[in-house]
C-alpha cells in the first residue's frame, strides 16, 4: 500500500513537469544481452521492461543476436536483434557499432528517451542513435570491466588492457550521455575517485520482482524434485552460490573451506547453481579434496526455475568482490534465505550483519558464521524472518519509479539545453 501511494504521488509530479509524452513514455532500452540469456544485467532490464509495461509505457529494445549473425526485427515484441560476433567472455556476442536499417526503424519508434545498459557494442550504437536522432540518453553502469578483461586477453597485456578499458569507461560514463545511474555507493566512489567523473551520479539499486520468490505450492513441488535429483535429505544443511562459474566469483574460497565444515557436520552440502568457464576446474578441486559427495554442480538453470533452487538452500554464500550490486543476494533475501557474504561495499548496504545474514572478512569468520547457522536454530530462524523483511526497498516498482524520475529530469534538462 505504501509503495502504491508513492507511485501515485510520483506520477502526479511527473505529469506536471513532463508535457512531451503526457502520461506515458516511449522508452528505448539498449542492452548487449536479453532473454533467454541469463545474467544480472538481463534480470535488471527484464524487471524494468515488465514494470514499465504494467504502468502503460511503451518499451522498445535493441540488443545483440546471440544465436547467429543475422539482423532480426521482432516487430510484435518491438525488439531489434543486431548481428554480433562471438567473444571469449562466456557466450556473449558483441554487435557492430552501426546499423542503418536499425536507425530507420528506431526513428519510426518516435522515442522520448534512450536507456543504455552497456558501454560497448550496443552501448556505442545507443550513443550514435542519441546524436543522429537528437534523443536524451540515460545510462546504467552494471559491470566492472577491468575484472573481466582476462577473458579477452588470456593473461597477455592485462595491465595495458585495463588502462584502455578504464579510459573507455570514463568516456562512456561521462562525455557521451545525459544522465548516469549506478546501483551502489561502491560504483559511485569508483567513478569519482578512479575515473574522476564530476557529473551528477544517481544511485538506484536494481530491483527485482520480490513476489516471485515467495514459497508457494508450485515452488515447493519443484524444491522436492530438486532434492530428489541431487540426493539432498531433509536433515542436510545446504549452502549455495547462484552465479556464473567463473574466476572472478572467487568460488574456490567456498570449496576450500568445505572439508572443515564437513568435519563439523557431515550433512553439510554446497550447491553451485550456474554454469561457466571454471566448472571443470572446480570439479577437479572437489575431487582433489575428496568432497565430491558434498558438492553439487547444477549447471545452467532457467530463470523461471531459480526460485525453487533458492528455497533448496539454507544459506546463500558469496566471496565475490567484483559485483556492482549482487542481485542474487537480494533474490535470496526475497526467498527468506539468509546470506553469508564477504565484506564488500556491493553487499554491505543490503546485508546487515547479524540481522539478515553475516558479513565475513576472512576464512575463520566465514567458517564460524556457517557453523553458528548450522547449530543455532534460534539465530537461523531470526535471520530467515529478517531476510524477507529487508527486501521491500528493492521491489521492481520502487526501482522503476526511481529510474522514471531520472528519465523525467533528463528529458526536461535536454529540452532546455536544445531550446
């Protein structure tokens, strides 16, 4: 009810200051990857699209073709798929920087604002569209590219490559757009201190559909199927990670401490939900540590099934320091699952130590946190209740409302500048 009231007040204000579109906007979303590809960025964009459509706004999407190198226009769903080329970064394709055919279609869309969610490929094209069609551009920064450069360079010239990426990020985050959104203070500080960006930066945490993670009969049925599939008993304590199986996620940290945890409680299991380039290496590590019976690798999971996997867990664990926000942490909380996470600015505004989870600084603290949750049922139940109660500010409605405010302000400023 509170959220609904805030939305009504917001739209009343929006109508007063924004006359170009009346009640509704025509919004162009530019993103390198979209459904059915699963990633934090995809989830973020999908939440915006769904919520905007529920509010009555018209949404148009420009993305890369992940299947082949063909140009496709899905007119019914208002999606342009630009030809792309494969990269060494997971199964991502990068599109070309320009498409005359796409420009003509986008011109017919008669957009009010562009919102880009990538700096390169489609992001570059968004900036070209901004200039050619004279449209305001809002940009959300999702990824710390310097942490991913090794996928492209394979370890060669990493230092030089990181400098190039940093320089490009500064350009894409400042000179070629009209408004900048970041999900956390961590990224704002990065832009201020490292990239020396002086422009206004809007901090808007990415939202999720919190209701999708509430336990219901269908989710419970799927949980039982998952437990049966992976031989998980009711008395097992299951820790889990929901992420790409990749080097930057620091998943080795979770595996290497497992023998000590298993020694304390043999019924403990660790479930990795996701796929990625380090899968083979992590499986090898579990074999070397002789804990294969206690570690589960699910591979890629469809997003519409992910809620059941969260409810299979007792705790979500993460030791990653490369997140811009950590959507899986919010999703776990929405499923009433406590989180044990490393002390990183991406998490510390979401996870309140000893309230909805634990924050650790080293292996010993992580071990002690897990052991306490295994043996202290009263504490575990407290954290479970608090987990769900702490996610309402991350609802998709709150997220979309805040971004719409940035759109309205940006459009107004853009119109003044071009009068």
